[in-house]
C-alpha cells in the first residue's frame, strides 16, 4: 500500500495524453515540487478523466480514471491548488460531489 499524507488538486486542465515525465513536470510547475507521499490530481477539460501522480518516496506512480457517464465534480475557480481530505478524494474518484463532504456539508444549527 502506498502511504499518502496529502492530496492536491490542480484546477487547470491537463492533456490526458501526457505521460509520467510530462505530468511530473506539470506538478513541479504548478505546485513547485513533488513531495514524497503526496498525491497530485489533474483532470481533462471535460472533467470526465483524471490522472493522479503519487511519489512513494522511491519513485512516482501515475494512475488514470475515466467516467463513462457524467463528469467529475472539478472546480473551475481561480484558485489553482486545493488540498483535499481523504474522504473528499474518495468521493471525487467515484464522481460524487466531494466539495460537500466533511465540514463543508455539515449542518450544525437550524
């Protein structure tokens, strides 16, 4: 199992033809560096495909996921980087509205 301490989401679309070297270069350009035990997420323009780059401390892993129906709930705002919790990541990769998971979706008082 690969340990992941932080999950980062980039807003700007990525060309899904990009391989490990291209995505690694993009991570360095967007985030400034590739940290061990961190995951970096990118989506294509339509937000129906994502790529995840993970540095496990020895090398990098690149994984891709595609939705056959619908789209990933991908932000399009000006903030280029977002830090996701594990629960938000789990919701995102199955196509659920991850931004409502955790404190953002909790109703405390009526």
